[in-house]
């Protein structure tokens, strides 16, 4: 792999690196859902989401979580799913779809939601404190906020068993993707700060948990889709070349790697009954 450019050089144009506009985004939503939707639904159950609940899914991306929430709240509840690019969401999915930027727009229907949830969203948002304040403002008194974000600095490897050239190549490429994310303003250590961030946003009864998938088809497919998604950016930045990207994708396809992800930190808290 070619050496990294001088970090003082100008970064690529801003914006979300893993944007929704490419076909690979749909693949990533499928495999992220396979890996984490069960974890997220478990938190919904523990936080009391049920018939009649009003829920806001922030930065929804794909349809999996909005559909799960719609099924949980039933016809007497309401689910709002928002994204800056809601093109992967369905107006016929049993939930309302709106275009919304949580870091720039005011909260929709402030003070009315029983649950507000965001997964793998805030790590990419430059003004995270403002986004959190927007989500808290949308909660009714006693409502719950659940935020789930990765901490790629806590566990930076693609292959925990760094035992051979294919594994070491995978880890180099994971570091290159992290570099691209950092250049776009992602906070690679954000996940671990969530409990404190929720307290600082005014929530009480704050707690957190972590999920850490290791190996399997979903990890493989997610890695392949991600590499294809950012391939052009890796090449343009001089962080990888075609030969090693092709070799990495071939190793994934051959099942040679036990790929893993950064831990997903889930943190939740309650808006006090009287602010």
C-alpha cells in the first residue's frame, strides 16, 4: 500500500463518506440490519416501546428499524423516519418519511415522542451536541433517547487474528477507511463518550451496553460492500491501490478472513418529567 499523504494536505470535499446515493449503501443497510437489528430491537423492548408509542427514527438509512418500530407500536402508535437522503425508505412501510437534517433542522413535533433513536448517525455529524439537543427536545417528559454508535478507535482491527499477509492487508485497509472517515469529520472515539454526552444533554437514568460481532457472512458482506463503496476515495487519496483492493475482495469472497467490526455502543437515558 502506498504511504499516507501528509495529514496537513487538504482533505477531500466534505460530506458523509458512506452516503446513501450509491447502490452499495443498500447492501450495507442489509448487512448492518443482519448484524445489529436484533440488538436494537432488544433495547426497544427494554425501554418499553409498544402499542401506541410515538417514535422518531433519526438518520434511518434503510427500512429495517422503521418497519420494526411500526410493527411494535401498531396502528395506535406513530413512527417518523427521517434522513438527509430518505431514498431507501418506503412511504408504504407503515411509517412516516421526512427529509430532515438532525444537525441543522429544528426537532419535528417537539416534546411529543416516547422514543427517539439514532444508530450509526452521530459519529458522522460535526455538531453532535446540537444534534443530541434536537433529539432530546423531541422527547416528551419521561421519554427515552437511545443512541448507538461505533467506536472504531476502541477496536480498530478488521482481523483480530493478525496471522498472515491477507489479515495484515485487511487491517491496513481498515486503517485507510478510518483515515477517510476522520478526514470527513467523523469522531472515531465517539461511542465511548455516549453515556457522558447523554447526561450532559440533560437525561437521567443513563446506561449503556456494547455489541461486538466477530466473523460470519454478514461481516464479510458488509466489509465487501464498504470497500466497494469507498474504493474511489481510497485510490484518490493514495491510501490503497487496485491490486491490494482486488486481493482483499478476493480473500473475502474465498472465506479466508475472520472479519470483525468496531464495537457498537448503545446508550440510553430518560428526559426528566420536569426539565
